[in-house]
C-alpha cells in the first residue's frame, strides 16, 4: 500500500499547510520555502500522477486547469516550473506546478 503524499495529507488536514485557493480538482499552497515574493504550488487533488509527464498523458484537461489556476491567481507575469524526476530536484512525487512571481497587488490572495 502506498502512503499518501505530503500534499494529500495537507489537503485532508492531517498536517498543517497554507491552502490559499481550491476548486473541485486543484488546490493551491503557499510554498513553505519560498524562492520568490510569490511562490505558489498548484496541485491536483488526486495524487495518482507523480509528475507532469504522467499528468499530460493521463489527464491533459487537469493540466490545463492547473495552468488556468496559475493565470487566475497571478495577474502579471510568472514562471511555471514542474521539477520532473529526482535528478531535476523533484522531492514530492505528487505532480505540482511551482508558480513564481513578484509581489501581487494587495489582497489578491487574501491574508498572506
Ligand atoms: P519539488 O522539490 O519540486 O518536489 O517541490 C516540493 C515543494 O514542496 C518544495 O518547494 C517545498 O518547499 C514544498 N513543501 C514541502 N512541504 C511543504 C508544506 N508543508 N507546505 C508547503 N510547501 C511545502
């Protein structure tokens, strides 16, 4: 039996995490170790896809929803990063998009 990912455990409330937004299929966390003024993680609620290659093959619509969520939350320009594989720095094998950007307009994501 595989263990739930750390992100699934945050979603179920088993461990603390700062969920700033969610829809039926994705949720968004503030990264605990931010690398930019805005560093969000956009994560599918399902943990069945380990990385973006699996997700693109298995559910491209869900991948598109992740991108649309980043677009919705960050009004300006942003970087979207999917670390894919241990050698590329992936540490959590539940697909997630890093969304990196400068400061957001005040109030865009609620209290931060
Ligand atoms: P990656 O290295 O691409 O797999 O990204 C995993 C990310 O999850 C890292 O940027 C971590 O800082 C972040 N992270 C790990 N634990 C938490 C947590 N409890 N809440 C928010 N972000 C986390």
